[in-house]
């Protein structure tokens, strides 16, 4: 197992009615930017709860942060932050809103020229505005990490960045706010969470039994509760467990000291940027093909995963590993998500050519051992 240091300063307030605690979490007298998306929080009552909790604060609102938050939109918010002398940014919404706010917080303090460099060139974030969140969608895990993904609409690019400076000071999680979510978003959240876990788990063995069991606990829980999450209306227990799975999947605990893959995410980001499909949809398409392509490297972990999560075993290791991959794809399909590019009227050959060319230009190498070049990515996408 590799050496590691794990540090996560996020205060999490979890449970029914927790939005009311906002006034205890943000210092009095600070000017706040309340940032949110398309307005669903005004329909489900979250906005009213937040405004009530922020009574007495000086608040400026910024709405319109998109799913897959746009750089151009975020920069509009940066202008307001500077003009209004905002001191704290509160993200209210799903992971995309929080991702956007993390970038806004970093860009507002960035002194290295165009803030896009934070994403495109991995420019160092030396400081950022303090931020917090009221998270309304279990999926990205953004509420307890320092990662952000932002898209540039003008160039159809989508990049991620990491900086300890953008850890939320706090995140409020009230599972009841998920009751009004459209089923498509719930399905996407289940898939996103599942893939977050396996990106950190389904690699190669480094003698990390504790982290393996922690990852498997999340995967098993997702499999066990998914039916209730999707079919039991307003079921607090299943939604609470789902939300905690999503948060735990990407808060740094299961990744301590272990190799990580993330090739599925990097390829999926390009599919979303170019063709507009949902992030989780791209993951469900790409993951099984990445696994098949890297079968020899991942075989040991896939066999372990198959035994411990889906109770699949067999004497022929290769055939068993392929069966495990097929079972995972069927799990996604059973949730209600499609797993081929053709299902979204996307030509696999076209996607392979365009996306592999992007990785070629960047001279990027993906995978847990940086074993995937643009040539490999082209082959993977043609199988999608």
C-alpha cells in the first residue's frame, strides 16, 4: 500500500431540518452570494428554508448555474463577487452548482491571468473565497471534497481541478429535499456514485483490505437500496442511506493509499462536452468497455468485486471476469439507464475519432498505470 496523507476539513450537518442550522455556520455580518441553478429550489421549498435561515444577512443572489456548470456563467458570477464585495459563497443545489461555486471561489481570487488556466493548465489555486453548501442531489460527492468539473461551452471542453482551498467550510445534507427530484436525476445519482467507487477500487491489488472493504460496503449498499430509492416514494431511510453513500464515495476515505483509474470519467467528460448526454449516462456507456479493454490488468480486482458484491464465482478467471462486467452493465440497465452510444443516437466511430484526437492533442495518458493512449481510447469508444 502506498504512503498517504488524508485531510478533510468539511463540517457535515446531516438530517431532517438541517437547513435551519445555516445561521450557526456562517459568521454574522458577512455578505453572502446565494448561488443556485435553474430555480427548482424555489419549487421544492429549499429556497424558502434557506432565505429564512439567512434572515439578517446581506445576500446577493446568482442563479442559472447549469448542469455541467459553464465557465462563461461562472465568470459572470465572479464579476458580481468582485463588484458586490461578497465575502462568502453559498451553493444551494446539486453537485453541478457546488462545482460551479468552487470554481467561482477560486477564480475570484486568481491572479494568474485567465482563470480558465485553473482547469486547462492546472494552474495553482493559492487562495479562494470561503464557501459552503446546501446539497440537494446525491451524486457527485462534491459536498465533502475539493474537486470541481467545469465546461467551456465555446470550445466544448470539460476539465476538472482540485485544490484544498475550495473545500466547503460546511455542507448541509437533508435527505428530505431529494423527494422532489425527477426519477432521471435519481438514477443518474445512483450510477454516478457507483462508478465513483469502482474508479478507486477496480484497479489492481496493493494489499489494502480495509479500503477494499470500505468500497465494497458502499457498492453493496447501493445494490441493496436501489430498488427502494427508485420505487418507494418519499422514503427517508433509503434516501438518507443513498445520500451518505454518495458523500462517502468521493470524500477521500476509500482512495487512501490505493491506485485510482478515472479513465471512464475522463472519456465520459468528452462525451458530455461534445454530445450533451448526462454525465452518468456517459459513465454507464464507457465503464464496461474500459474494463473489458483492461481485463488482464483488472482481472484480480474484478473477480474479488464479483464475489463480494454480486456473488459471482467461477473456475475460468477470464470468463468469470467478463461475466462480472456484464452483470454490472445489467445493473445499470435495471436502474433504467442505457449503456450504448447508439441508444443516444451517437455514432461510435464519430465519437472515437473526435475524442481520441482531443487526447492526442493533449498528449494525455489515462488509467491507473497511465496505460491508455489516444489510440487505446479510440478502440474503446468504437466498442461503445
